[in-house]
C-alpha cells in the first residue's frame, strides 16, 4: 500500500496498475471482454451491411465514412481493450516493451480518427452519384476520390498527434519480477508537454466534436422549422440521416468526455482523479465503440430492396418531386377535370360534369 501511494502521481500506460483491489482485478476484465464481444459483432454487422449496399450500387459518401468509423471501432475493441483487460487482471505489465510503447499511441490515434471522421460526415453527400458514360447513365456509384483523400488526411493527423505517447512510454521495474508501463517525459520536455496536453485534446476532440454537433443541430433545427411545408421522400430521408448522425456524434462525445477530461486534468499538473473514476472513464471509452453500431442498426433498419437504404437513397430530390407530382396527376384525373369544369363557364352540354347545376339555374 505504501508503494501504491508513492506511485499515485505515476502516469500509467495501458491501464491502472499496482491497484490492490481484488474486485477490480476480476470485475473490470469481465466487463471489458463483454464490451469487446458485443461491440465487435455490432461493428462487423454494420460493415457487412454497408459492403452489401456498395455491391448493389447504393453506396454513398456517408456510408463510406460510417464504414470507416465501424472499422476504427473494431480495431479499438480487438487490439486495445484486451490489453487493458489483461493489465487489470495481472495488475502489472506482462506484454513487453514494444506493446508498452505503442498501446496508448495506437488507441489515441484510433479515437482521434473516429472523432475526425464523424466531423467529416458533415461535408458528405447522402445520395449516390450517377456518372454518365456513352450517353447513358450507369447505376449510381460512389465517387471515391474525395473519401480516400479525406480518410488519408484524417489518419495522418491522428497518427502524428499522439507521437509523444509513443516516445515517452517505457517499462519500469517494481520489485524482483514486477514491471509497470508508465509515461515518463524527461524534464527538458516539460514545457513542450504542458503545451501539448492543452492543444492535443482541443484539436482532436473538443473542436471537431463541437463543430459536428453544432452543424447537425442547426441542420435539424432548420428541417423542423420547415416541417409544415410539403416535403419529398428524399428530404424526409435526409432529415432522418441528420438525426442519426447527430445521435451517433452526441453519443461518441458523451462517452469520450470522461476519458478526455481525466487525461487533460491529470497531465496539467493537478492531482490524479480517483482510481475508480479513471477506470470508469476507460470503460466508457470502449462503450462508445458499441454505441455507434447500436444507433445505426436501431435507427436505420434496412429497406434497400423497397426504396433504397435509409442512409442515402438512390434518387435525387428533384426526381422525387417530379415523381410525386406525376403520381398525383395519374391517380386523380377526375378531380382535376371536375375543378377545370367548374372554372370554365363555356362548357358544352355533353361535357358538363355537373349538368344538374345548369338545370337548376335555368329553372
């Protein structure tokens, strides 16, 4: 216990270590394993659904970005969460120096990439793009150039930002055969790290999250204000997509906020938060990788066989308006003829739709 108190200001990497609680050693790994299994299944289903949609030429930019988010969540659950589960169970580090150096760096890169990818959905189109070839239009397909460039930039930024997490992680010995993985920046880098711990969370979490939520709230608010006006099916689908993306971005922000708060608070020189709060924040971080596929599968049931997938129909809004107008003309020709006859004062006797009114006037 004295050793634990001496290590109260150590920045552990890969999970809290040297914690004497027996309940933490058993309960936390079980919870993390359950989150890993359920989240991995959910993200695999989401990726398979999107893969099927792309194969049927119903892909869209939003679907491509959400598939990238699902792949990132799958990497977090399969490569990062098991490391934490083992660390909590052993209460020491047993995975070697390479994993010690890369585990927090890789997790931070994935979390930042997921947040930035959700922010990129604000610029993505919901509908596929039809590309004309040889005078005829091919089935709508995705223009992948913009998506590939955006994802490449996002991952480059996400990998570069947490490099200090990789450089300053190292193994330390505690006792004869006990190792712990900690982050120990040298004294000469104290000023740089103080600035880094302020700028890094702001650029990779706070600013993109605030922008994403503000954009979708504004878009949804505008849609609600114009709810009284007649809307086509494409506009209704677009409003639903906006609501789904708002819920996914909000859930991601809410579940990551405790982890980012603990990360920033601890590294700015304040006292470390209680161990239970730090563990709870890490559990919520992995729960965020389960929340997004759950939101997508519950709020966007597959209806691609009937009228296109919910996350991007195959028709443009103008096409829907014309189709609906043509359908009304087709279904109600008699009503239109009736009112035309009412407005026309020079109607032949054999074409008058209401001859009884003419007879009454004659009487």
